[in-house]
C-alpha cells in the first residue's frame, strides 16, 4: 500500500539502470503486436514468465488533435473529436459540443438532448462491445469477438441511419441537431434494445461462469480503491474497484437526472470485476435508452434557435434576410464565444472525458485540451502488471480498455 | 565378425563411455559435462543389456531400468543445481565454481 | 442374516469415508454441507449393525470377516479381522445408534460454527475408531483404535482450540489417558511375551497356563487402561474437564461410548480377570470408590454439564463394580441403559445451553419448565432413569449390579453402591429442580429460551423413549432377554443364583433410597424446607472436600506436575545444555579442527576431482587387467 | 555379413559419431541435439537386443524428458553465462584425452581377452514370448524379485523431486521482485480525492445499495446516487 | 530374412502417410468452416465448390513464399527443426490398427503397419520426441517470442506427457498388454452389464482416464485452450514467429497431423477403434476420430486460453493426482476381480 503522506519516488523507465538484473529478459511488446490494440508499445522486463517491470510507451498514433484545435474554428473541431476515440465517436462529439455550449451559454432543446443521450449510450454500448470482443480475444476466447462485432454492426446501422456515417459520425452539432430524426429510427433503436439483452446473455454464457475465464481474470490486476483514486482512474477501471464515481450521477449533464439507472460497482477490483461492471453497464445503457425513447417528445425543435452561435435552420435561411446573414457569417467567419475558459466532462465509455477550452473571444479556441480517460487509465498498467505473468499483461491491457487514438490524440 | 556377438555391444559401450568421460574431463560448461555424464550412464546400459542378451536373462535389463530411473533423479537434481549456480554465481563454468573449497 | 458377515466392513467404512471426505474437501468445498455426508454415513453404519446384531442374536455363532493381514512378520501375523459376537453386537448398536442420534443433534447444535466441516470430520472418525475398537479381534488392533479414540477425544475436546481452557482440557485428557494407556500397553506386551500371541481366542484359551502372579499382573495392567479411559479413581479427573468440548461430543464420547471402552475391554477380556480373583477385587473396590466419590462431588457442583459428567464417572464406577463382582452381564446391561439416559442428559443440557446462549451455571437457570417443555420432560426422564426410579432403565441395571455385588460376596461394596445411589438421586433431581423449577434466574430481558429445532429434539425424544424402556430388555432380573443374549459370551463366568426375595428386597431398598434422594432434593430446591447453604455450612469440611473434588487435581498438581516440571527444567539446564550439547559441540569442534588441516588438499575445482576419479579408474582397470580377476579375492 | 550386423554398424556408427559431436560441438544446443541423436540410435540397438521396453523407456525418459530439460535450462541460462569452448587449461584437456585413450585400450584388451561367462539366465526368448513379450516379462521380474529395489528407486525419485523443489524454490524470485518493486514502481500517487487519515466513519454513511449477484460469488453494487458510499471490501485479503 | 511382410508394411505405411496428409489438408478446411459456423460466419467458400480447393491453394501459396532465415538465427537448427516436427508427427499412426487382416492380391495384409509389444509407449515416445521440433525451432529463431514459446512448450509437453502416459496405465492394467492390437481385441468383446449388452470400450470402464487423456492430448498437441506456445495474443506466433513459407507449413502440417494421430489413438484406445455396430471396419474408426477432431475445433471456438502457471497447476495438481487415483482404483478392482472388465 502506498503511503500517501510521503512523496513517492518516480523513476522514469528509460533512465532505469539495469544493474544486478542480468537474468532478466527485456521483451518489447508492440508497437506491432496482435494484442496491444493498435500501436501501444510495452517494454516488459521478464523473469521467466513473470513481469518484473512494465513500461507502456505511447505516442505512435499522435496526430496533435489538441494543437489542431487551436487552428480551427469551433464548429470545425467536431470532426476531429471523432478521430480520437473512434469506437465511440458520438460520445466524443458530445463532450466537445457540451463544452462549447457551456462556454456560449446556450442549451439544446429537450428533444435534442434526449437524442443526444440515446446516441451517447449507443456509442457506449458499441465501445463496450468492441472492448468485450477484443478483451476476450486477448484471453483466447475466439468466438466472442465475432459475436460482439456482429452486434456492433446493428449500432453502426443505427448511426448510419441517423447521420449517414458509421464510424466517424460527426453527428452532434453545437446547439443540437440540424437534421431531422428519420421517422423509422425510434423503432429501429427499440428493436435493438429488445435484441441486445439476449446477445449479452449469450456472451455471458460463454464467459461469466467459464472456469478458464474465471481463472484468467479473477484476482488478476487488482487495483485497490485508494490506488485507483491516486492514479485518477475513471470509468469502469475506477468503478471496478468499488469507487462510486460516474459523471452522469456526480455532475449530471443532459437529462440524466431524469433517468432511473444504477451505476454498477465492483467489489474486488480485479479484471473480472471490471468485466462484470462493463457488462452491467451495457444493460443499464439499454435501460437508459428505453427510458429516453419513452420520454422523448415526438415533435419539437432539435436546434437551439435565435442565437449567433448556432447555424440557422435551412428554410429560414432561404426565407429571411437576417437568418441568411447569420448563416453567411456563421459559415464564413464562424462564431466568437465570450472570453473565458470552460471545462466540461461527460461519462465516456472509458471514463471521464473532459474538454477544456480557453476562449480569447476569437472564433478560434485559444487552447483546447482533451482529458482522455484511456490515457489516464493506461498509467495504472505498470502497477497492475508487476508480479503478473506475461499472459496477464494482455488481459490487463484489455481490461483498461484503451483506444490508441484517444491515448495519443 | 559376420555375426553379432556381445563384444560388438561391449565395444560400443566402451566407446560411448570413454567419449563421455573425455567430455567430462575436457569441457568446462557444466551442462555439457552433465550431458556427458548421461552419455556414460547410457553406455553402461548398453553393456548391461548386451550381457542380458547374451545370457538370456532379464537382470541386465532391469538394472538398466534402474540406471534410467537414477539418471532421471540425477537429472532433476543436477539441473536444479545448474539453475541455482547460474542464478547465484551467474556462471555455469566449472572452473569458476570453487564453492566446494570452503 | 448370515450375508452380513461379508458386509461387516461397511460398518467402519461408511464413517471413515465421511471423515476423510469432510477432512479433505470440507474446508474448500463441502463447508456447511458436511452433515449431508456424515449423518447418512453413520446411519448406514447403524443400519448395517442391525442385521449383524440380529444374526448373532439368532444363531449364537460369532461372525467374522478377514479384511487383510496387517503385519505379516514371520510367525507373528496380525490380521485385521472384524468379528462380531453378542457383546460386540450390543456395543455396535449402542455406538452407532447413539452416534447417529448425536450426529443428527449436532446438525442443529453446531449450525453456523466456523469449524462445522471439521466437526463432522472428527465425529465420524471417532465413530470409525470406536467401531473398529469394538470389532477388533486381537489386542494390537484393539490398542491401535484404543489410541485412535483417545486421539478423537483429544481433537473434539479441543475443538474450540482457540479457547485456552478447551486446549488445556484436551491436553489434560490426553495426558491422563496416557498414564492409563501406558499400563495398558505394558499389559499387552506382557501378554505377547508370555503367550506369544495377541489373538483374543488364543490368549483366552491359554490364559490358564500362566502363573497366578502373571495373570494378576496382566489383568491389573489392562485394568489400568480401563481406569484411564473409563475415568475411574484415581484417573477420573480428565472427564469433567472434557466438558469443554461441544455438548454433542460430551454426549457421544464422554457419556455413551468412548468412556465405556474401558468397561467393554474388561468385559471382553473377562477370562483373564476370571483367572485372577485379586484383580477382580481391585476392580470392584476401584469401582465402588469411584461411584461414591463421583456421586458426592456431583452433589456440590453448579455447572450442569459437570454434574452430568460426575454422574457419568459415578455410573462408570457402578459398571466397574459389576465387572469386579462377577456380574458381567449386569455391567454390560448398565452400560447399555446408561448410554441412553446419559446421552439424553447431555443432549438435554446441551439444549438448555442452546436456549440460554451457552449458560452453564445452574444458579443462573431455573423455571425453564415452562419455556422448554420438551427439554424438561426428556431431561426428567433421563434424570429419573439415572437416579434409578422404577421402572425406568437405570433402575433395572443398577439394581442388578448392587444385587450382584451383594450375592457375589462383596457386601461392603454393595453398601457403598447403595450409598452412592442415594447421592445419585440427590444430585440428579437437584439438577432438574435447579434448572427447570423455581424462579427464572436468567436474564429474561435478553434470553428467550425455547425448545430446539427438530434435528435436536428428535434425538431427545428417541433417547427419552430408550431411557424409559431400555431397562425392560433385562426384565426379569437375571433371566431377561438381555441376559440370554449375552450368556454365550460369558459362558465361563460364574453365575449368580439370586433368590426372588433378595431381588425384591434390593429393589425396594434402592427405590426407597432413590426416593429419599428425590425428597431431599425437592426439599432443598423446590419446597425450600431445607436450605442447601445451611447444610453445606454444617457439613463444613466434608462439603469443601466434595466441592473441591476431593482435592484430586491439587494433589496431582503438587505431587506430579510440579516435580515433573522441576525435573524437566533440571534436565534441560544441567544435563542437556551442560553435558549433551557440550559433547556434541566438542565433537563438532574436533571435526572442524581436523578438517582445517585437510582442506589444504582441496582446490574446490570439480574438474580436478573428476580427473582424479578418472585416473583412479584407469589404474584400477589396469590393475585388474594385469593381475587377472582374482586380484581382490 | 548378416543384415543385422550391417544395421548394427550403421546404428553404432551414428551413435558414436553423435556422441563425439556432444563433446566437440561448440554450441551447447548442438551438443544436446547430438546427444538426442546418439540416444535414439542406442535405443534402436536396444531393440536389436530384444529390449523393446528399455528402448521406449530410453526414448521417453532420456530424450523426452532429460534432454528436453537440459535444453530448457540451456535456454534459461543466458548465453553470456556459457563458457567458451577454447581457452584455459590445455594441460587438463591433454591429460583428459590421454586418460581416455588409455582406458579405451585397457577396456578393449579386457573385452578381447574376456573368458568369464555367467550362468545362463531363466528368460530365453521363448520364455519371454510365453508370458506375452518383453514388457510382460520385465513386469513379472520387476514386481516379484526386484520389489524392494523398485520401492527404493521410487523413494529416490521422491527425494530427488523434493530436492529439486528445494533448489528451485521461488523465494529467490520473490526477493528479487521485492527489490524491483521498491525501485521500479512508477506511481503518480498524490494525495488527491481521499484523505487516508480521515476515519471511514466520517465519510457519508453506507446506504442500502442494491446488490446484484453477478457471476459466481461476485456481486455488483448498484449505486443509484453519486453520494453513496460503498463499504470497502477486505482489500488486504485479496492483495496479491 | 523374410522380406515380404516388411515390404507390405512399408507400402501400407506409405499409403497411410498419404491418407494422413490428405486428411490433414481437409482438416484445415473443415476447421475453418466449422469455426466459421460456430462464429456466425461463412468461412472459405470461394476456391472450388464450398471452398474445397482452399487447402490446395493454401499449399501453393505457402510453398511459393520466400523462405526467410533471420540473421541471428542458428541456421542449421533453424532449417532442420520444422522438418523434425513434420517427420515425427505421423509416426504415431504406424501402430494404429485400421482393421482386421484383409486379403489383397492373394496376400494376407494386416491393416496396420507394425504391431509392437510396446505400441502405446511407442506412441508416447514419438510424442515426446515431437517437442524437439518446437523447442529447437523456438531456440534457433533468435527471437524472444520464439524462445518464450519454446520454453512454454517444453514445460507443457513434459507435464502433459506424464498425464497422457498415466491415464493409459488403467487400460494397460485391464488388458495386460501395451499392444494396440491387443487392446483393440479386448475392446471388441461384449460387456454384459446387468442384462445390457454394451461394447467393452474403455470409455465405459475408464471414463476418468478418458477425460484425462482427452485433456492431456489437447495440451500435447498445443491446441486451444492449451495453445500457449503459439498464443497469438501474447507471443505473436510463439515458436514459429520467424518461420515463413514451406517451413512454416511443416509446423502447420505437424500440428494437424498430430491432432489426427492423437484422435486415431484415442479412438482406438477408448472408443473401440474399428469396433462398431453392424459391420466393424475402418469407417467406424474414421467416424470416431472425426468426433475427436470436431471436439478439438469446438474447444477452440469456445474456450479462452489458460495462463502458463494455471496450465502447470492443472497438470500437476489436478490431472496427475486424478490419474494416480485412477490407476490405484483400477489396480484394486483388477486385484479383487470385481466385475469381469
């Protein structure tokens, strides 16, 4: 246990002196390796099969999204957020647009908020499905990944129906949605909600009580709650350790305070608990989506109106002079939010996703910073991996649930 | 020598034994010495079985079986010692191991 | 029923399997389901004993099954043979039957204990050992399982080993028993030395060929074992302390079965005792003294389980009287009836404790009659049976022992036994009245006594029925069914000829004595006409003598434990450190010194050693070659 | 020349050549491979000598277990730990070769002048065939006449196993790892979020969280409120 | 010397080898199709009808690929190791009896290559030799993943070899012979059990041994869930990470032939081999072996992978004691003669 009253010495991996450790084997896992989820590189120091030290090396997918944010207008940044965590793109959009809306002091109409929630929860399910598939694949359960990807297709179909894109959706806009909801969409989502619990039961049949799965996940990669907090883990990594923190509950945004759902918390803090938590989160997401579909008004505006910060609706641009002017300015020059700084966080499928924006009153952010959850969560890998077996490392990488696009940005 | 006699097998045994012995005497790697010891044990087995064949008896075969069992035990302990050596002294050179002097 | 002869092995095997299973798997797999193995296993054992009993009861021929030869060392062979004759069959029924009920009772009593599986591993292990002890057909097997039941007793007394008193009691039981077992083992060795065999049948056949002194020595040594195991004076001190174990254990081991092993052993080896009148006299005297002393102590105790425990000691004394005076069948009959009512009393007191959250002191009970009717009535039956109230079980058997002693020519013993009977009745009803009558002296705010669940009450009821009617197996006295059953076993024993008048007279006398005890108890604790405190003060030294258990423990502490400890300290400080260690260290330093000289020859290079070996080989082979094969002839 | 003799020469030649390879190869792995080759050939010679069981035992025990273990150790021992073939102590090597030659000469002389014959044994090929074959014959002999030696051998193997476990006991690894953990822990532990000195009781009290059984003996706590505080499980017990 | 049986055996062995190779080729196709079926996919279906020509296409591709030898490989060993693996794999099948003797061209031909007295041990011996291909290949590649794969494989094969052998001892006790032909003959009898006429297959009298054999055989052939030496998510491809082209295909061949051989042996030892209802014959053996192969594929599609220490723990702490218990019980039963098994 770490003594919090004392500063802990931090030794950087590259400067580490290997003195009396001649017997150790240094293994470079990645950046080209089947189970590092992209281009993560992990330097493992092995003693036999046991991991003595583990240093994640990141940056192979760095594209400077934050820097790009400082040279694009506010509305142009939304597509860039898609490309950070590309398995749950709508959630990234959501975090950004909510931050900008908070900066500008506008709010999307109720109907749009409900649809944003639906899409964010669908994105969460999609992300968890990808995670479950790859995690199981890492541990050797081949078939689960194909099942989860099969079911993820259904979500991508919904996205496609809603906005035309499947992966990098770019669906949220500042102020709401400018397009109409396709009439068949609610029924499509409902169908999905009816179908998914069956699929989840199928995954659970394959894994939850499987002795090998239990042997591989139980007691592996334990993170105590204090440690989890001190690493500032968020998301399932934190809740698997039994710490009750979910942005949707702690700092409700959108209309989550109107929805009845529970946040699952683990009790042992190991890989298995994080698995259970994420599977349960999928179920809770279904509940949220169903409640949203019940509560969402069938009609009503989807876009905040009468503001310089949002793009005016199409027919009014065509019919009124003011709106045509506003449209012109919005498109050509962009909009200039008030001066100030803002941080807004959403509960992304991987944890707390925060956007911090500093505005100097110009149409371009002065600074944009993304607090991406997987980047932060990944730091706990060395802690979890120490003393584990080599095979556990892939399970641990899987359990953190990283997307390198989001880690490296 | 148009027919197989015990002498054939005894010569084979002797050859293997002496090769093994020379290996033990000349090599410095503990692991190779270990393998040479196995070779010597095996050579002895050849003559055991050769005699058994000559005498129409099973005693030699059974002795060879015991030799194999003892060799297995020896292998386990010997390799354990080699591992311990390399772990503690970082060497498996027989000339560098002088712990027996104490 | 003869087919059972091939299936005798089932009787010990079933509990053994249960014990092993619970022991190996209990901790991580079986846990709270332990009774699902143990209870049926003992049930099977009991069910297998019934046909065995019926078989020998019908045909009078002992059954036997050869399992395997344990020690085949030349002429000395120890086969493990299970043999069942009438005596064994009775013991089997008692052991497995009472054990089954106690197992059932334990399901409720031990529920929720963290060592549940451990308990249900030890208990069947005990049943296995006891059954094997009973089934043994030679002294060596008997001795092995004699020790095994001792071990089980140790484990079970110390079951709550985290409690210091329990651990101490377990140790005490073990050590005190060792004293007896020491004599017992010497006796067995003596038998082997003199007769060259350990098989029962052969020993009994040839016992007549021995000199009187040898037989007496053997008999007395064997009886030493019985003194230890059956808690006779002077080695009874462990039994009351053994109440630290869980109550079902007390009921099973320290009342119904294990302590009777000594009685059983003496009865089993009766030809040896018959050959030595001196030994018989000693047995009778020890029994009488035990019966009396324990009864007087029981009157003064307040711990309900201790009262029952001293009662056990006292009743075992009665059995010893029976054995010593030649009333063999009566002794076994008493063993049989005693098993019922003593197990009942223990389970009853366990149920009282259960209701009162482990309260043991009778001064903090009282008035439980209303809240625990079932316990009350069953306990009352047990107490009355123990006290020898007509027509319950204890009356018939105890009376028979007293009559046997009287007509067997030991009138003094009989009188002591009668006196003890008075105290028996007194302490038994004292316990009943203090516990169940009078005002409620427990903390009524927190305790709500109630009758136990069915697994605990069913055994109570069954045992109560047994305690009530078991005595009729021996009616009419001396000619009852029980006597005819056991007659073949004790053929060689002399028979008492008892006139009807004597029987009736003694029946009347003991009834009067028992009622006197009952009246005195009632007067003191219900009617209040006699004040116990005043009586105790009047009797002064006598009361204190009894209250302090006749100072047995203190005497042992002074005379044995402390000198032994002093001697051990002396050995450690002076002999061990001063002489032995010094010698060893001296030898070692000598070796060190000489090896310092020799080490100069060692280079530490293995390769050089190997070279030397090879050189030696070459030289030896060469020598052979030159000198021919007769070199070393 | 009978075909058997030819086969024998072939097998024996390969066996001896491979044995020489064991001694001469520079790379210990090559030595091991040569040794395997030699053993397999010797096993084939055993078959010629009507010792089928021993042939198979030889392959299973020597090549299948012992040499595999040797290779295992070779790979675990780092290459830089392996001594050079050449260099150092030429005198000893010369003496070794010389001793080998002398012994060879002596043994050859012994074999050629051998006059002693033992009494013929009780297991001619017909007797062996009568009980079903070599393996049955060995079994009969082994478990009747050699009962005690085989028990002793079993004890020896047991002792060897225990000894090996002792030699390879994992404390060393644990010690090493403990050192590593002190040195290499990369932690960003800052006192943030919780104050460990604050007693638990002062945190918001535990609520009646719904507990949902999930998978075996695990439960998930279903928190409905951000303030809800879950009582801590016994972390000390499940720490690795 | 009588040459004729030798030549007949040789010819039969040649035929057997070719059949094995063909079976192996279609085993790969079957596995891909089956796994695809398990996973809601289609699998190879383009090359020929139902993708039946896929194995041939794969073979052509593999053979025509470049044979790469890494710079820091131990060249000789690197080149020989896959061959070793491939050569040893089908040897086990030599002792499998494929049927009673048949008459071909007026000659009595035994449908097995050899019937040796120690056939079962021979199978184990060949299996234990098979590890050399893996360990040498892993060592010679000069790659750390390969080395780790080789190390894992060594420990695994030694451990499971033991279980595999011990699980068969029960059968040896019951038959009193190690010859597969004898074992088969014993199984062709009928077991009468309380009025029921059952085949005397050792599956019925040695169920525990069967389960142990099955598990150990899966481990011995390095298949899921025991495919640690080649665990792709941990060790890329384990010992054959550095191999390409036809050397890679040799490992591949060896793995599948091993599977087939083990299935044949398992079917012969436990399921009565060619014994079956209606007419005995090699088709029953094929059906039974196919069941095993299907089981292999099924396992692969279903189960996650064990961890190295768990694998060792399973072998030494669970399977080995169980095997010993099985031997003890079988021995006692045989000693006391309960039942006429």
